[in-house]
C-alpha cells in the first residue's frame, strides 16, 4: 500500500527540486542574454559554469526521483523516503552552490555529490530488495 506520508515528502522534494531547476535555468538564460550567446558558452567562463551546473542537476535528479517514487510504490519505509528525499534536496543545493563558486573542488560540491550518489545507491538497493520481496509474495499465490 502506498503511504501518503512518503508521497507527500516526494511531492515536496520534487517541488523544491523543480524550483531549483528553474533558478538554474534562468541563471543560464540571464548569462546568455547578458553576453549575447545563443549556443554554447562562447568562451565565457561564468556561462560555462552555469551550463554545467544546470546540466549536472539534470543528469542526476530525474533518476533519483524515479528511484524514490519506485521505492515508495513498493512500500519502502516512510523514514527511508524522508531521509532520501531530504538528502537529495540538500545534496543538490550544496553541489550547485559549490559548482557555481568554482569549477574546482569545494567542500559543498563534494558533500553534495556524495549525498546525491548515496541517495541513488540507497534507493537503487531499496528498489531491488523491495522488488524481490514483492515478487516473492506474488510467486507464493
């Protein structure tokens, strides 16, 4: 059975991540307009960083959200969904802040990507475990 608490947590997290995505998109658009660059980064370092920050966000967030939703649909423990969702939001904020400041290594960027990798790995393992348990229930019938 799908837990309303978990779905609410994922909905709030998805909404927050959606707002972060809009912010990152607007940042790229603002820099493109400012520097009159339609495609690529035109050698403008700040625009290149903004493009990569935006792109990196889009490379990780959809899979993480899909795994969170799948885990929820498999009736994973609500606290697992809460911790995973919170870690994803915090991780993506930290990573974006760190990558915006410099293209190099920062503590925020490192913590952010570790949290993101952790959420994806934890939710992938959760989906596998709960999926196997669900299959075993169906095979007994």
